[in-house]
């Protein structure tokens, strides 16, 4: 066990031999930290937090009471292989959040980026890849092997089906069930979620120019004329204006076995 001298650890916390506790960490009452856990600088576990498995938590991440990080996957194919959970810097992980390690068949690593907010009772399943500045609102469930790119927001009580990709800057409305890929900067909502348009609020908040938004609107209109992939190939060959429009086309033409959410579906 390696505990930096500047770390503050409550006497009731249990830290197993082999754990690494970085500088300025604060470990609250009744926390349990496993032997393969590595905590970066300034990590705070408030109380009753359980961190197990080969789990790394990045600098200045806050974990609130009763969160459980690094437990084995909820996957019947898991046979005890060595897999990991890697959480980035400055995340806020609220009460009762669960994040599992990966599986051998899914690459072995569940990964969470930097500066995310994971509200109460969210679940991040095995092998999920979560980008930077992602927000999961209360009780969101992200299934195994999902990819959420940077700046994605998922509304409360929503579920994302396994293997689904959600592109950068997309927003998912509350109470949605997402079963197909979501293109970047999209607005998606509904019990069986459909593509409602662009996430204009998010685009404007990030300072996107009017020209970029106009080019993205034009590309979205053209994509609606046929199948996404066929339309995207045609637009890619013809060329489109704006970096965001090209980003959407690259996402559609990227590697995926899933269909896409499209308007009216």
C-alpha cells in the first residue's frame, strides 16, 4: 500500500494493501478501497464509497456517498479475467452511481474522460467509452460497449442500448430509449427515441458560428432525402461546407454495425 503523507483518511475507512492513494486525497468515513485501486492527486471519496478492481481515478475527481466503482461487469460472459476501469480528471460522480470494469471480449477497459457529471443512480456498464464533459442526468443507464463522444448530455431516466454510439455534442431528452446510433450535434427524444433535429442550444452555448450552424442544417436536410449512409456517401463525394457538417458525415461513414436514428423513427 502506498499512501501519500498529505492524504486525509478517516479512521473508519478500509484500504487494502496494494492500493495507491495520491497527494491531497480525502477519504471519508466507511469507504472501502481495493488492493488494485489507484487514486490521483486530490481525489475525494466523501463517505461509504466502494472502489474495487483495477480502477484508476484521475486528479480532483469527487465521488459522493454510496457510489460503487470498479465492480465486475454485469455480463454472464465474464469469467473473472483481468479488466480495468479508468476514470479521468475532475469528474463529479454523485450518489449511488455504478461503473463497472470491462470484459475481455470488449477490449478490457471501461473508460471515462475528464470533467464529466454523473448524477445520482447512473450506471456505466462494461467496456463503455465515455468522452470529456459528458453529463448523465439522474438514473441514466449506459449499456455495455457504448461510445459517448465529448459534450454529450443524456436526460434523466434514459437508457442507451449496448453497442450504440452517440456523436459529439448530441443531447438525449429525458425518458428516452436509444437503440441506434446518434449523429453528432443531434437532438433526440421519445420513449423509442427519434431524431428531432439539431442540438441548437448546445451548439450556441459552445460558441458555434451562424455559418457553421447553417451548413449543418443544410447537411441535415440533405441527409433526410434517403438512407443516411447513401446520402452521406454522396455528400462526402460532392463536398460540404463547415467542419461540423464534415464531422457528421465522418461519423455516419465510420465503423458501426448499427443503424441510425433518423427523423420520424
